[in-house]
């Protein structure tokens, strides 16, 4: 992970902590073309882990963790990320494995980050 990817990871963690009350315990970011791919561990709160003990709870936590995160970025535009990368945020794709407490977020930007920061 380059210093730019590491700094982007810090921005993601701070953004989530500010808007969700908790950020992942570990983030690793890779720039690939116009994507910032973030692998995240330790996403779930103790209450979410408790709810996820049941199958129905797993589905509920997964839905909340994917749709609510996407909505959070729509409602709170990630200006700090755009300023750092000097390009526009375009879209976000999110998924999480509740049992492993491992999530992925793919941030799409308006420029080729891989070329820009290599």
C-alpha cells in the first residue's frame, strides 16, 4: 500500500467514524484505474454481532451495512476524499460478509488514480 493509499484509508476510517460512530479496525486500499478498492476488517459493532447470531439478523445487518453506507455517502458528500485525490467522487459499491466481519467498498472517481498516484 502506497502512502497515498494509506492516507485514503485513514480518510475512509475517519469518515465512517464521524458519520456512523465506528470505523473499521483495519483498512487496506488499492488504487486500480479510477477505483479506490478498500478491504475492511472489524466493521461490526457488538450489537450488530449479537443481532447477526440469527439468520434473519444476518440478513438485516448486511442490508443495513450495504444500503445505509451507500446512502451515507450520498447524503454526506466525501469532500475530504475529493480534495485529497483532486478529482470527483462518482459512485460507491459496497458489500460485507457478516460472518467474517469483512467488507469491501469500491469508490469510483473521475480520474485514473492508479496512474495519478503511481
